[in-house]
């Protein structure tokens, strides 16, 4: 039995309605309890800001394309290297760090749970191998279905139950967490070098549209009672004028789940562009947030970009090729048979580029114009918009108009007229930030009842104590203190153990991997479906029996079972 | 007993549809496999126990003794080299990286004498590729450049390319055009619709000419380039540009001939260029069963796919300096641990000779040319035969190798773990 007593903590725990109370937190064997014995270890939080452990609901840290980003970038590896020290392994890399680099830096920032944004089921084993080498965060993997042949066949047949059955089989085989759609239909078209330009355009050879894929998958998702909603990277990412596609997509989303959103729209900054060319691109954040503000069924994340060099990586293969044709730098592409695509290119976001400045402004606008912070979560689509180590700066920008004004003064000319950011007075408070970095994520991912994102009795004791005194720091003026405070916790506690102290990792990690075992009626089990098996054996290059990820890859797997539907 | 869907661990194809018949713990029959697979499973003659060199020959020693001495050799070395890794599973490879980190060693894998140049090219210009199933289901043009899959990857064509029935290519043999580019008429050239014979060392020039033609600069091309006629080059570009999906596979004929990584860079840039007209991909034909796995593990743990030097405490990478051959050639290395490979047979003579001068330990199931250069040989399981673990196919698809039989050997991951524990005062990685 291990016990820990955190006293004098200034707690913000939005899910439980606690906003800045000085409290004590008792922990036994990894969970929060009513009280502990007097033999418990004691941490005096000295009235510092204490939040549930941070949760990243959309990041790219593990798996085939992340590792390929590392593989092709020795220049980045030199940018962030540290030696072996105590319990810490060697790390390399800044925007695509090694697995240990990711884990340590997230931990130093108080993050204890991560959702890998995109895992191709065929290559799931790779993601899980890297999860075990990312030891200080609980992990889960969004599973890609955007170009899944069996799904598109079922969608064409308008068969929601069959769609659900394919999803359930695949999630279990990949040990995945939820449904990810990246440029639905577009990644299949990219198999022959094409892309789609709207949600009502037919996917070549499959006679379905992105709109049909999205709506059928939403219904299948709810039929399966998955903890998370469909997680969508909309069509037309990064194209001037794409906000219309985004709004059209939001308009077809029904409100089906009282407990959470029905659609998680990711990195919406990249999908909120007006204009028709790179010359006249403008922000459409107002239109997007107007839609989200009246649609409780939608949660989005910012997809904030920050200036500097980074790596873009996505399953959206055609988008990356278009970007490559603009940047003329190195380009990798990796299409995955019967499932999805992917692409990787390095980029530098520059203040000299009006386009980049507008992108930067849009992300902030989205957060500032969304009324309910639970509907706009703080992410950079790490590392696409910026490496996650930039989150504290984003927090600073959201909390301080003065900081934004100072930054705005350094932007390229002609930006002010094409965004509303310069006129926005809103400054987010500590509670908003707590929602946008943990409570909102826990709710959106459906892991509140797994004990994540709050500090109630029975919750997992994942806690971040920041060296910030909210009673004496004015974030509007002292934003530098805010940024510094969020960069390095005093303590990061994971499942009741202090894993990181003042930025230094002090124990070996013991993370868990959450995955969903969605139950389907006996007659819908794909492993017994002769047509599914036949097509699998004909067109995949691995045997069906060798496809599912074995339990040995999840040494601390946490299976979430759903109720069978009828 | 028949085991179905067994994965052959031999080459980067990792065919996973073999049927193995076992009797009393022995493999007696291999079905669906190529000749290389059959030999891998059937001619698996192992060293029975660890051996140590004596003044006159070899003596048997216990695993405990062999492990302890190996740890002491590594502990006492100033510039140890850990090399090989490509024929074992990811589990052993990752412990290897932990050992290298712990003792400040150089760790390198067989890419260094194989597709190392391809990696360097990819680090300059990226890699437009795909999984093999994309090629199988879609490709109507296949190019084999500087490689001979008929002999080196015998089932590559039947499983993934030329003869494989695909969703969009139901009549594979009729619908696919095969182009073979090589300096000599290989067996693979025999099945080509178009064979391009290049003079030795002419690959770079031919690739450049193709790129020029793709870009519409045909007029600058002379009548012949490295022995290839302008007409043929124009014809090939036409085939490529009108393809629905083209796939280039290349081998050591391109990576290890004159121009080396610049050849690969040129081939990737040709692929890039062709993507502005149609869909094209390019991929190296990787040799060892899990060489790609070693690149993957090294990358997620250290940031670099091969040639990683921990001497400075951080991970440092500078191919040409931190590559195994160069470290040996310079006589810099004073102890070596070889795992799951045979540098004795594959390294340049002077590099291999240095291995014989220093205390070298090999952990490998089989006696090979490196045994003759070593001080200690520790036999172990063979991944995919009597040990399970992950291997990465040449296209990055991770597949679990199976343990088909038990031969009573210790897993190399376990041996390495014990070595690690010795080096770390009894504490694991």
C-alpha cells in the first residue's frame, strides 16, 4: 500500500465544479481517496495551482508516420538532445522527439494522458510498441477508417449495423480507442493520385461520398456506444475557402449523445480559411464559431500554429503532396492498403508570411470566440501546428490581451484586416484553461468515468502542481510568469507516484493503454463473415490471422468493454 | 502437426502464409515458401552451446560464464561497437540500444553496408512510398532497378507485384508492365516487358535523363546515355506517365554502385516528378528479415536509423564516421558485440580483420564467418523459428514472428538482458 497526501493545494477541478479552493488531496494505491493514514508521504503544494493531469486529445507521438518523421530528420535530432541522467534515457529531437523525449517533456508540463491522433490498423503494432517506450503517459490510439474498404462497402449499402460491426472488429484487432476519419474518401482517391474537393463528391470506384461516410460512421459510433465520438479531420484541409466545407460538415452532424459531443472536429484552424487563393486568404473563425456556439454536438480543437520550424504529418496524403508542391522541401508519403494514406513534410511558419500570420490568428480567434471552453480544446495537432512544448505560450496568449497585442505588432503587414483577432478583448481565466487542457479532453474522450480529468474520490491520481500562485499573478499583465509556470510543474503525479519533479523524471514509467472492445451481436461478427474474410485474404498482404495485435503488445492494457447493441 | 500462416523471417518480404509441418519438435516440411524459406527452416544447424576460443581451438563454456565474460569485455572497452541486429526481433534490438546507451557504445545495424545510402537520400529528399498491398492492388507499372528479386526476394513478384492478383488489377500478368533496369541480364530481366541495360556506373545519368524527359526537356538528351538509347528512355517515360499507378523497387545495384546515395536521391526525385503526372511510389528492397525493424527501433529510441554513437553521452550520428565499417577500419574500436548478423562475410576485408584483433563476441544461432574472428560465440534462438517477436517488413508493416518449435535455446533478448544487468550492477533497463 502506498499513500500520498498533497496538502495546501489550490485546486481547479472543473468537472467537480471546484474553482480555486485550497484543499488537501489524499491518495492511496494510485487513486484518490477520502483520507490516508499518518504514514503517508506528504507534499506541501504551498497554495500552488493544482490541476488534474493534463490530457492531450489529439497529438502525434507514436507509430509509423511519427517515426518516419524522425527517420528523415537528423537535423531535428540535433536540436533537442539530452544525456542519460538518473532514470532518464537519452533524448533527441525538438519537433519530432524520440519517444522518451516526448514522454519526459509532456510529463514536465504536467501531462499524464495522450491520445495518438492517427493509427493505421495494419500498422497498429508499431504504435503500441512505441507506446511502451512512452512510459509516463497513459495512451490511446485513434484508429483510421477514412479509406477503409469494408467500411465504404457497408456505407454504400446504407448498412449502419454492418458499418458498426466492421468498426468493432477493426478496433479490437488494432487495440484502438476510437474512430478517426482523416479527409474521408480523399485518402482512397489518393491511392491513384486524386483527391476530393467537397463532402458530396463521390469517392472513385466506391460510389460513396464523404458526407455519407461521416454520417454513417457517426451513427455506427453511437450504436456501438463508444466512449469517444467520431473524430474528424475534415476534407479540404489547408485550402483557401475551405471554411464552407467545414460548415457544411458541421451542418450534417446530428445531436445523438447527451453525455458528450457527437463529433470531435480536430485542428479546426486548418479548416477555417476564407478567400479563394493564398493571396486573398482570410479568417473565417467567426463563421465557424458561430456554428459551433449553437451546436452542442460539436467539440473542436484549435490546431493552433506557432511560429518556427516543425514537421507536418497526417494521414491526409494528398494534402501533404499539395503542400510539398508549395514548399519544395523533402516529402514522404506512405499509403496503407485498404485503409488510409499519410504524408510528411517539414515546414517553417514565419511571421514574414501573411498566410502563416493569419493561420496563427485563426487558432486564437477560435478559442476566444467559442463561448463554452468545453467546445474548443487547446491543441496544436502536435507537431503539425507546433511542437507541444509551445502549449504554455498559447495559454499565455489566450490569457493576456497585452501579450497578443505585442505579438500582433510583429506580424506581416495586411494581416489585421483579414482577421478579427486584433479586436478581441476576451482574456481566458484559469478555469477556462483547466477546461481546455484536461476537463474538456476527458469529457470529449469519454474517460471521465475511467477516473481521468478530475480529482474526485476514486479518480486516478494524475495530478499536476504548477509553480503558479493564482492569487498573486495577474495573467493579463504577468503573462511571462504564466508561460514559465506551465512549462514545468513542481510535481507531476501519475497514478499516485511523483514521476516528475521540477522537470526531472524520477521514476521508471508504468503507463497503461486504453482500448475499446465494442460488442456486436453474434450474427454480425466479422470474423465469421465469409465475404469479409474472402476479401481480406484476397486484397491485404498479411493473413487475417496475423493481423490482430496480440495482448503481449499491451503489457498494461485497459480494455473498455461496451454493451452489445440489438 | 501443421502450423498455418507462419511468417518466414529470412528476407524483408516477411511472407506470412507458410505452412510448416512439425513432428516431435522438429520442422519436417515447409509449404508455400521459396527456396530461401525452406533452407531457413530446414537447414537450421545450430551451435549447441557457447564456446570460447583457446590457444589451440575452442572450448565449451556455460551461458553464465559466456554472459559474464561478454559483459566484462564490454565494460573494459573504451570504444565498444554493437553491430548487426537485422535477423533478430525488435525485443532484442531495443535491449541492444539500452546497452549502447549505458556503456557509451556505438550501435549500428546492417543497413550500414546495405541500404544506408537509401536512408541518407531519404534524409535529404524524403520517401514517397506505400505498403506493398497498394502496389498489389493498384500498380500497372512495376520497375525493378538494380535488383534481382527472382533470386534475392523470390516471392516478391508473386505476392506483391508482377503476378499478384489485385483489386484494380484482376489480370495481373496481362495488365502489368514490368521494366527491369540493370547492368546485366539477370533472371528478373528475363520476365521484363522492357529491359534497360545500363553501362556500369551509369545509373545516375540515366535517372537524370528520365527526369529531363518527364519535364519535357527531351531535346537536351543525346542519342545514347550510359549505353541506353534515347528512344528507349522516351518510351519508358511514356509508359510511366500513362500508368495509373507505378512502383519502383531498387536494390544494392543502385545503392552500392557509383554515385551511391546520390543515385537514390535522383530516383526519389524522379518519383516525385512523376507524381505530378500520375501516382508513383518507390521503395528499397530490404534484405534481412528485420533490418527495417532495427532502423525503426533505433529511430524511436535514439532519433537515428543506424550508426548511433553514444560516446558523448548523447546520441550522435554521422555516417562515414560513426558507421561500423569506418570505426573498424580506423582501428578505433577495441571490443565488439555482434548480434544476428555476419560482418565477417559481408564487411570489407580490413574492417573484418580488425574484428579478429579485438575481443569480439557474437550472439547468433548459427556458426558463420564471424565466428572465426570471434573470441566467444553464444548461440541463441532464431527469431521466427524458436522465438516470437516483432519484425518490420520492408514497407514498414510490423508482423509478429512466431515461435514454431522449442529447441531449448536462450532467447537473444534474454541473453542481452542479462548482459545489461551485469553492466548495470544488477538493475534492468
